[in-house]
């Protein structure tokens, strides 16, 4: 069988669907705690954040480390992240708040973490819609500009996470550091520094190898 | 006390109202993903010994007791783990006996009690209390215990005593969570003396007619049902009468978010989330939270003239 998908792409799709499979499995095996709605909210949210960080990692993996395969899974990772964002959002408004607009408005207006999360959702929505090749062509140069919205959305998602934990913000901060690093990796100065460090390192490695061979 | 079989006091379907049931159906039919979120009735397990039993099926408002299985497998007990589901397995070998409770400070008769003496010397009674977590979920607990006021009467607080300070066991060997330097262990809590003397303030030794399980604070915990759950300190080893307001662990960890009083109050939100509604464990839709968790009649007078927005 010939496939136009690389092994890395297939692994990405499988990996992205595993959290959903686990969620369904845990539901049928009664492993979603005594508070299943909250468990689903937390798990879909965490998965969305992990996938968003991985999607953000694709470009630097190519530009800094020459890992071109990463570019082939960038869109898929972004769309999977958005898929879990949608599940997370639906869980919140539908299962948790029963589509009660009054309650939802009250919660969103009062809970700044909900407001920030909702803003991130609104920012990611046009990116998901315009992720197709057709939209990419139609928007031309503007497509790239539009998709830089993710640089705003990702930090908002981290803030959303920081604000909802009870007191211990260590884990959200780890995600925050990852996002910050991945955004910094796009700054030309930083890119240049890593690039020259990498070529120096590669050169030394080749030289040492050559010496060993001699 | 009438013994009702556990199968009758934890109805598996009874508390799902018809509307909630129809809602469940709608959700299930909406697809596997969303179905993953509907509430499934849980079996009530009886882990050895007498099965869990209680003297009534509901609280005084007619709300059904939360199943034993949920009360013992969904626990906020950071000394074991911050993961609510990990508390039960991690606490399985906790040594709740022998256990001593030191009662002292500004009292005429300081005493160290053995847990067995507390069980023997004070008449144990069942009280069905709502338990409302600051995280906006709640349960209905059939506690067994005795009023804190009775213990305080025995040690006789002096006239200088204004507050009661409680402390949890400090033993990182048994409490792995205490190795985490993020929180100022051991857990501590406090009540104003008049709050502590209120008949609702209960020292708990049992749950569902059995000894208190480790994950719920064995062998002795506090239950102050008109306050958020974190006030009801677990595995108590020390009770001190003091003249200054004690600083609780949560006050120290987040002074802007967790106050000394921590009364359940739907009108005063947590700085970051709403306290207007809550999810009763086992139910689908949210319910409105009640002032003082429904105990206003018994405790509201304690706070006459106080600004509850400032004294959160």
C-alpha cells in the first residue's frame, strides 16, 4: 500500500486522537470521578493546551533545528487543538451550564478566567475556518498575518489556566514558559543566535568525527 | 436509630429527576463524545465490615445523601495528593490508631485525649450535613460525631480565649503531600469561639455509620457545614484555645482569596470564580447555592453587623 502520509503524520493523527479515545474509554468504565463534567472540562482543556503548544513548536523545530517534517503536521495539530477547544467550550456551556444563557453570562462576566478563555476561543475560530488551502490562496499574504493571532491566543489560554487553579500555579507556569520560549524562538535575534550556535556545534561535531576517523 | 439498608438510602436513579433524565437521554443521543460527560449512577461499594448505613435517606431539605462511594473516592486532601481520585488509594494504609488529640492553650483543664476516649466519653450522634466545597461542588454527608462545644466545655476555655485553632497531623512519611514545600504544612484552621460553640460545629469520628475512612480525615475531623469545605479540617491532632485570630493554611497560601470566615455565600464570589451556583455530586444540572449553605437560621446571628464582603 502506498500512502501519501508519512509515518510522522500518521503518528501525529493517532497521538492527537488518543486523549479522545481515553475519554470515551474512561466514561464507559466509570473512571471520570464522581464529578464527571468537571473531569471532562479539565481533560479536554489540558489536551487542547498541549496540542496548541505542539502546533506552536512546529515552526521553530524547522527553522532552528531543520526538522522539516514538523511543518507537515502543523495544521493538523492546530486543528486538533481547536477540536478539543470546542469540546471544552461545549462541555462548559452545555453540560455544565445547561445552555442557561443567564447563568453563562453571569459566569463569564464574573469569572475573568472564563472571559479570557472565551476570547482565546474567538481568536482561534477564524484560524480554524481559514486553515484550508483554498482560504490560504484567497487570503494570500494576509493569511500569514491573520494566523499570527495564535501568538495572542496561546498566552491567553495560559492565563486562563493560571487563573482557574486554586493556589498552586506551578503547572500552568510550565506551560507559560513553553509558550514564551516558542514565541521567543520566532524573534529574529533569538533565531539568529540559535542558528549560529547550531552551526558552530555541527561544525565541531563534524570535525571531531573526522579526527576520530583519522 | 433505625437502620435502613444501604440499597434504600442511596437510590441510584431516584435523585436524577425526570427532567435531568430526559436531558441525559438528549446528551447521550448527541454522540459518544458528549455522552462521555453525562452522569452515570455509581454502585455503592461496601469495603469489608458492616456496609455503610445511615439513619435517614435525605437531609432536612429533602436532598438525597451522596453515595458512600463518591464521598470516599472524590477527596480534596492535599496531604495525600492534589488529585481527588488518588487520595483513596494513597490513604489506604494510613495509621489512624493509636491517635492522640492534644487540647490546650487558654483553658483551665488542658488534656490529651485518646481517640478511643473521645468515641467513648462523648455520645456519638448522626448528623446529615451538606458539604459545600469552595470549588463549587457539594455533597450530602451522614456524619457521626459529637458537638465541639461538649469537648470545649470539658477543658473550660479561660476568659482570654477568643478563637480555637486546629492542627492536622504533621507526618510526611504518611502524608506524602507534606513533602511539597509549596504549602505551609501542617494544615491549620480556626474558628471564633462563638462559632466553635455553635451546636452545628461537629467533631466527626464516623461516616455512614462506620469509622471515618482515612481519605475523609480519619480518625477525627471537623464539620462546619455553613462554611466552605476547607474549613472542616481533617485528621486533627491539636486543638488550641488562643486569643488572636489563627492563620489557616489557605489564608497563608492565598490571603486575597481565602479568608478566615469562609462562610458559604452565593452573593460574595471567589475573586476568580462565581459562588452563585454549585454542582451537587451525582446531579446533572447546577443548583443555586444557599446563604450559609442553608444553615442561616442557626448561624446568621453570629455575623450580625459584619460586612461579609470584607470578612470573606
